C-alpha cells in the first residue's frame, strides 16, 4: 500500500484555523473516528459539492463580478464629460494639431542679441 503524507498546522491565533480545528475535533469525537478520516471525508464532500455545482457557481461568480464592474463603470461615467464627436469637431481638432504652435516658429534675433559672439 502506497502512502501519501500531508501535514496540516492549525494556528490558534487565526480564526479560520481555530474554527477548522474545533470542527475537526468535534466531528472526530462525535463519529468516534480519527481526525485524519474526518479531514478526508470533508475534502471529498467539498470536492463533490463543487463538482455538482459545476458551471452554475462559476456563472454566478462571473455575474457578480460583471455587476460590480458595471456599477463601477456607471459611477465613473456619471462624472465624465461627454463630448460629441462630429466631423466638424474632428476637423477643427485636426487643424489645431497640424497648425504650428507659436513656440515652434522660427524667431528672428536682433544683431544686438548676438553681438556677444563677435568676441569669440
């Protein structure tokens, strides 16, 4: 007989670990079997429950996530200013982008401003 080993530690300062340990002790005493047997039974029962729920539990989780995302997007959409995109607006924006800005223009510099170069 081949054995597989698994060691579980329950930290009593962690509420979930403590609850699991207490459940294991209670069921072990109630059914008069080892904690190992109870743990195996609970693992199998949990796996069977997940399999029987199948896609429906995943679908409900997906729907909850979709609802949360929709709510967040709706809340954000209320604060966003919507600007209609018409051809006139788009062409005006394109003109602004293609027109050179005043900073890009070549500026003429007076001779006096460049006079310091004569000393070199």
